[in-house]
């Protein structure tokens, strides 16, 4: 059984606006047409949002301090573009 190359392209585009944020996820497999999904979140849902870059920075600071406060949880956007909880 031989499998050929099967390129997969994933993009997540986040746009902040007055009422919140819109996240558009695009998936393209091989030569197929891209599949797009959009999610919108209000300002209230995004309060305390921890973007991926900030999360990495926080992890480094916590590692240097050798301490993690109990119940440290932030809202985050997962790889599917959905709002989720990120706990440390």
C-alpha cells in the first residue's frame, strides 16, 4: 500500500471588533475546495482571553518561579476555533 502526498493547509483568522471577535477557520485538504467555519464571540465571553503567545510566556514565567497559583484558568481559543478553558 502506497500513500501519496496529501497536503493539508489550516488557517485561523481572528478579527477583533467593537462587539467582540470573529474567528474564521479554513481547512484545505489536497486539491479540494477550502472548507470555512466562522465563530463569533462577545466581549463578555472573551473577558480574560489568553492568546497562544501570551500563554507560552505565562508558562515560562510560572516555570521560572516554580509556582502555579491554584485554580489558574483562562478562556482560550482551541485549534478548532472554539472557545475553551485553559488551565495551568
